[in-house]
C-alpha cells in the first residue's frame, strides 16, 4: 500500500495541530509510523487519501455499529441541517431520543445529553458527589472514563495508596480524591471502602472494560460491587460509553442483569456525531439543575443535528433488535477463525471477547486486568501485527490496549478475508 498523501497531510497537520491530531491515539505513537488520513467511508470500508480501501475494525472507536454512512442516519442529519443547526432552546427531538433511550435501557427514568463521553462521566461523578454529600471516588486501573482530571490517575505504589496524577496539570488535590482498585479484585475494593468509611461517593467502572483490551468480568465481580454499594450507600456508576447500545439494547445492565445507579453513554448514542449522556432514576436525576442543586450545562448539549443522528441510530437498533445477535455472531466467527489460525501457526495468544467486544493479546497468560494486559503487550508483537494488518488492508486500532470495534456492516466474506490475513502475517511470530 502507498501512503504518500497521508504522510504529506500529516506533515502539514503537525505544523498547526499538536502532534498533527485532535486526539492522541490517532497519531500511531504506540505502534510507530504515520497515521492514515481518511477521505470517506461506506459500510464496512474506509477509503484513505491515497485511494486505499481498508476493512474497518475501528468504526470511529465504536459509534458506527451499523457501518459508515448508514442511510437513515445520514438522511436524518441532512433533513435537520436544512432547518437550522442550533437554537439553544428546547426542541422536540430531545424528548424523542430521551424517551427511546429510557425505554431501551433498564433502571433509568431520566437522561441528560452532553457532547462527549468525557463530559458524561465527569458530570455523573459530580452528580454522585452532590447526591451523597461525599467526595472520594473509586476507579479501576486501566478503565478509561475520558480525560477529565479525576480520571487521569494511575496505580502508583498499589491500589491502597492515593492515586498520583499521570498527566501534568492534574493537581494532587484532585488526585487524592480518586482511589484506585484493580479490576476483577473485589476484595481489594472492599479494603479500600473499609479504609475510607463514609467518605466514598461512588465507584465508577467500565462494567465490561474495553480500554485495556476487552476484559470479561470475573464471575461475581460486578454482583459483588452492586452488593457492596447497597450495603454502604455508595453509588455504582456504569460507564457504558463503549458497551452501551452495543452489548445489548440496554447495555451491560441488560446483558448481565446487574443494575447501576448512574449510567454513562457516548459513542453509539450519537450515531457518529458528538454526543454523550448520563442517566439514572428520578431520585438522583432530580438533583440536577434546574430542578436540583448540582450544576451542569452545555451551549450545544442536545444539539438538533446530533440528536437527529442519535435518534436515527437508536430507532434502527430498537426496531431491529436482531442486530445485537448478528454482531455477536460475527465477532464469535472472527474469534474462532483467528483462534484457529494462531494456534496452527504456533503463536502464543489470548483472545478476550464479550459479545461484539474482542481483543487479541500476544501472550498465553490470562488477561484479566490492567497489569496482565500491560504484561501481554510487553513483547511488542502487537506493533508488528498492526502494521502487517494495515499493509494487507485491515484497519485495527493502533494500540494493544484497544478492543476491536465490530460493525454489523462487516460481511462474512470480510471476516474470512481478515482471518486469512491473520494466518498469513503471523507465520513467523514465534
Ligand atoms: C471513549 C470512552 C470515553 C470517553 O468518551 P469521549 O467521547 O472520547 O470523551 C469514556 N469512557 C469509555 C468507557 C470510553 O470508551
């Protein structure tokens, strides 16, 4: 494949945009090389500026669950745009999408729209603090909840210590209120709660993490968090920005039958436009301004174009619930196919999967949390894998810590082609 034009565009971009990108992972820093600039996309494929056609397993990092340029979504956006793109007033379409979301997702009465997953998580935590009157939060190492200050904390000298910021600009004052636990370690969480009695507002978790690879929850882990929260008055926040409207119409809450107190959304709910949302039962949501005391706002929140795209997407999903089964089946097919060829090639690997979230790790050891995911990534094999996939027309996320984002536009022929490429490029891996 030729990447002349992409590389030239990247060089130009770097002169006026930090690192040439508006979100760091796009820059290919983890895997090396220049990023691919995309010109257009349709269905399961993206077309880059050099005219290469790629099978897309990123799908805008999740939103394009029905494939690119899905007609009902595009038509809805065009139709709305012609009537004006923003008013800063209430519009009927906001109620329509809220009604549908409340119908699709269990345990929520009201939903508030924002502009990104980051904003959704940030606002959910503020609401939890306002509602409980407590300040500390528990998060899990390797779980990503967007880039607001409280979440940019990594495990320093272990889960029991106060977090240390892993970005300059995050103050110690903020970091000290974020307590870190290891995913799938319920006892660790219980210890933190014991040591911080009556100080914890919420536990925020990706119920099925997708930002350290895909990590299946150990049996009893999420149930244990629920029980712990019930016993202590801590609110349980499910960050379903990735899993929401993907692992089921009602996300992980529906798929695994565990209820959260506050749920965060992003990605699919915007149909490819900038949308995030957070939702809860009335008692909690009525703490938000203008009804309650917790302030939260946005000039472009509930923007008509974004709501039109999101509503069209949710209508598609709610009217065609077989989509969820269909993408699960396709992902399972890909899983089994890759498993077979990696085994035949004698490649040490672990494939994690929950529904249509899947990740390939080049290690035989189980990947169950951030530490084991980081250990598996240490071999550096993923980078070779990534570049060879790209050379063969398969576009996966440029990081060993991302899941693949499956869309229902992928055909079994696309999947077979992908499996054949995996077979071809991993012959010399071990
Ligand atoms: C992507 C993501 C976010 C952040 O969403 P943005 O729209 O990028 O701000 C938060 N949480 C999870 C689980 C995500 O996958």
